[in-house]
C-alpha cells in the first residue's frame, strides 16, 4: 500500500470511508491522522512478528527506564520506513499537508529531560542497528505538564497526550501481571528448605501496551512495552473506590522533578510497579525458550537507567529464590552478571534514598532481600578492610535508617557507567571513589549520543539535503562518515549553502516567534539559544544577567556597539522549584524591558518560548547560531542538547563540563567558545572554600550595577528579585555565576565580533562542527554498550567489533 503514490492514495481513501463511514471530503485532520497511523502499524506488523521470532535465540538487552521522552512518532516512523516521500506526495494530491498532519500528534512526553530523551534515542539506535533490545517503561496517563506563561510566571497544566487515544500502541490485556504491595512475609518449610511467601498483599494489575520501535531502513521492529496500572481481579472487598483510585494513581502522572529532594511513597510504588511487571514479563519470555534460569545471564542483559528502576535487582533475586528455589549464591551470581547500571548525575541531592520506615511496610519481602544483600556485602568489605568501620559505613546499602539506591545499583551490577568522560572520572575519583577502589573493573564510560535520524534527517531536511548533495548518502546510515565533509570546509559553494540553510531555518523560527510571542526578530541577527530544563546549575542566570549587562552598556554608552542578537530561551521549571521559577520571571522582565526600549534599536531581542518539548526543540535547534552550554563545571553529567546543536551547525558557547569537553576534542579549540572555571577548580573551592562572590560585586562596576538592579526598583515590580540577589551574594552562590561572568562576557564579545567581521571563518567553524558530529550519534554509543557491556550482536549474527 506504500509502494507508490497511487496505491497509497487508493488504500488511504478506502480506509477512511470504511473506518469512519464518511466520505473523504467530510473527514477531519484527526480522522486522517488516525487512518495513516493505523496503515503504518499494519504495514510493519509482519516485520514486528518476524523480528521477535528471529530474536528468540539471540542474547537480548532490556532497557528499564522510568522515562521515555519520545516526542511525536508519525513523521519519524514514515522516515525510518523510507515512505515519507510517497506519503507526502500522495497526500498532496489530496490537498493534505503531511506537515500539518504531523502537527496534530501530541508529543509522548513521558520524561523530564535528558535522561528520558536519551532512552528514546537509544531505542531508535537499537532498532536501526538491528540489535535485539527492548524498552520497558510506564504508560503515564499524563506526561510532563504543559507550561503556560502568564505575566512572566509559569503555570502548569496537566498534559493529556492520550485524549484521542494513541495510534502507536497495542493493549495486551492477556499479558497483564499482578503486582503485590503491603502485606507481610511468612516463612514455611518446603522440602526441608526455609522458604518465604508474601501474604495479605494488595494487588495491582499491570497491563502492558506495546509500541513498535521501527529501525531506519531495516526490517527490524523492536518493542517498547509501557505498563498501565489497573485494579486487580483480586481487589479487596472493602473500600473499593479508594482502592481503585489508589491503584490508578500509580500510572497517572510522571513526576515533574528532575532532582529528587522529596521521597514520595507514590514514586516508590511506581518504581516497584515498573520493575516487578518488567521482570515478570522478561522471565516469562525467557522460559518460553529455555527450560530453567541457570544460564539466564548468558542470554539476557538488563540495563537500569539511573537508580529509578534499581529494585529490579532485589525483585529478580526474589523470583530466583522464592519462585525458583535457587540458592542465594547462585541467584546472586546470575543477578550481578545480568544487571548493568548507568549513573546520570553527580549532584548529591539527586541521589535517591528511601527511609526504611516507608520502604519496609510497602515492600516487605524486597526489603528483606536488600537487607541480606547489604549484610553479605558489608561482610565482604570487612574481610578486605578489617576494622575500617568508617569506610564500611559509607559504602553500606542500608544505613542510618535509609536504603541507598545508588549503592544497591553498584553492588548488584557488573557494569557501572557514567555518561561522558569527565563525568565518569568524577564518579571514579570522587562520588563513587570507595566503590571504585573496591571493584575498579566495574567502572566504564559511555559518552552519550543522540539519534541523527531525528535530530538531523527529520528536524533539518534543508541541511540534510545540502549534505547529501555534497557528500552523498553514506553518512545517513554511518553518521561518522559526516567526516567526508572535511574536504568541503573551505569550499565556498558548500559554505554558502550552509549560510542559506541556516538563514532559512532562522526565518522559520522567526515566523513562529512572531506568531507565538508577537515579537519581531531579525533572521540576520545572531540566534543565541539556551533550551533545557531550568536549574540553578545550568546557569540560565548567567545568560540573562549578561543580557542585562549588555542593555546597561547600550543605555549608558552611545558608542557601545554590538552585532544584533536574538536571545532565545526555552525551559520548564519543576513546579515546586521556586528559585527556578523566579529565574523564568527574571528572563521575562528583562525581555519586556529590552524588547520595548528604542535605545536598543533592535540590537537585542529576548524571547522565551513557552512549553519547551521535543517537537519544539526540532524547530528551535536547526535555527541556532550559538548553543549555550554554560553549566558550572563538574555539574552537568553530559548534556545531549549540546550535541544536537553541534550537529545542526551551531557553535558551542560552553564551560569545560560534561560532553562539552569531548566536543572540544572533536572540533579543536579554534572551533568552539570555551570559558570559565574548570571542574578541578570548582571542586577545589568546594573542598577548601576561598570563593567570595562579594569580591566580584565590589570590584566590577558592571556586575554591581546588574546585581543592584535586581533589588532597587529598576524592574518596577512589587516582588523583585531579592531571592536571586541573596543567593548570589549573601549565600555566596555555589554555582559561581559571578566568578565566571567576566570570562563569559569576553567570550560572548569575541563570538559576536567574529560573526560580524569574518562570516567566512564562522561558516568554516560551522562546517567543522557538523563534520565532527558523527561521533555523537547514539549509534556509536549503542555499539559501545552492545560490545563492551551487553555482549549482544545484530540480527544475522554479525559479530560486532570489540574495541
Ligand atoms: C527522582 C526522584 C523523584 C522524582 C524525580 C526524580 C528524577 C527524575 C528525572 C531524577 C532525575 C531525573 C533526570 C535526570 C536527568 O535527566 N539527567 C540528565 O541525564 C542526561 C542523559 O545522560 C545527561 O546528559 C544530563 O547531563 C543529566 O543532567
């Protein structure tokens, strides 16, 4: 039905009539979207079945993640299937714009930010590389909140992506499993062995919804299985309504938090719900192939994305011990050889711990098992480090009334990885140093990546077209071949092409900004963009204070000159993160002032695009000239936005943090703007003190002026920005904003001058960034995971090259 445009049109028309009982003329965009989606799902169904059959004997990986930030799927699926053009042309004949049709799809926003989007990029790479890898997650009824800005304040509305159903999912009610909570543990004897049984539990039914994960120009269709919580058939006799509400609450909302300062019991329920259902499903699948579980780890790897799914480890132990009567020693051996863990943060406030008093009643048997893991672990430490109480106490999994999830993850896995070189080094040398001393062989780095299929082919067809005209198509399946562009870095036709593409994308974004914000921005100005979650450590504040500084300079010095710039922000703040919301407000206050002052003469525009999300990112990123990656060094584990911008030809303005360090390695220092404190210096201040933010206030007039404006009535608002002032000056800001201010200002000036004076050089830098971005394809990352950690091979049993 997709073999040519005529066949497609005929099938499409017939299908609309049959499904909706109306003529095509009367069909709505939504009918058309639904129809096309269903056609695609049907089209891939035989490949889906076949992929699963072929995988049955292969070693597989299951990627467990509390978040999958997928975004829209129609366009990407059509592109991966190689039928985008046929469909687009067919629809055009029917006077339907495929682009418009794509836009009615709600983003599947089942994630907060980097960690969830990484999981989605990984799924795309696994399928595109024909690797046997499936995802397990939660089907939240409401994804990340929708952000509205009213008078500069963030409001959160519940998001409702399932309003019209979701074409891509298949409900599999017959595969539902029952998950126990509460109750108590009984012991009994079975064949002379002490055995445990969880009784008086309250059950929740976990119902799977499967989504196809379609590889790029391959027959592979993997599966993302999302669990939905429903009342169990074994529901209690009393308080049925309360039970129903509590049950459904488990998969109702994604937690809109990207740190973890409050341990809510519902969050713990979500975590156990995900892992218990997934482990059950994985084992069921396994036992259809193999008779018992003794060689499980030879056929299955289970990856846990941060600590959120770490209860998979004790849950798997529970199944081996209680359901399969295995000895502890053997069960532990299989478990540790099965599990692998990725850490995504060094921020101590984001390391999960659960109070025993909350944990134990909810998950009594799981707690017992964790306790036993802890006992045995501490004993082995004692043998190696006799008498070193302090060390053992610091490493324990259960200590001071808390269960430490990261410790459980490290101890229960054979592989622990960070997400960028610098991040892994910090884990080894600081955060997880004691564990590294104990088992150095577990630790390894896997620098993050992004799928070039979404972030270049899909998001930027204009640039894709130019690259194909220049170096052909090889790079589309082998992104490292973008390096073929090296020969064109001085080629004036190619550089002109780059300039044209960038301008085109800036015009598209400018149009959108005019529609959404009513602000006229000049596509000839430098588009300087910072889009990511709002967090103190990401330092949106450094950016906005610098804008205020520029504004002051213009007002005070008629000769002050700068090349016109459009500063763009997009960021959601966690609803309870008051400080972050204040920064959003400040951005709006500065924007209002700057955008409406004739003195500025359109040299600066400040735009905040509301409701930042995957689909909006796809429109924003291709339009960037400058990519702001300005976190306090040592705090951003990797960042992945930085890679998306680079691949679209933006130049990075960044600190030596996360993957910025590796972007620098790739492009060379003459092709990136690096400034500010190094991670070592930040950590030295943290250890030894010696930073005094007030010194910068006193010694730099410009800084003083900007700081004073936060509190002296300059913004003419009732509630000013004392909170920000206080945190920067009175509380001696732990993110070193003022310390890095001068270096940032200087680098920004350098960038602006270069753009103005030597556009050709700028374009060469752009070219170099694109040509070196292949390294940051998640295909490279996934190949490394596949060969170094999971030991899986692609379909056709072609053995992956071990590095
Ligand atoms: C935990 C407990 C309760 C509620 C929420 C959470 C929670 C939710 C999300 C904790 C953390 C997250 C997300 C973290 C995250 O996105 N980290 C980012 O991961 C990226 C992919 O590796 C990195 O590139 C970023 O540097 C890192 O910040």
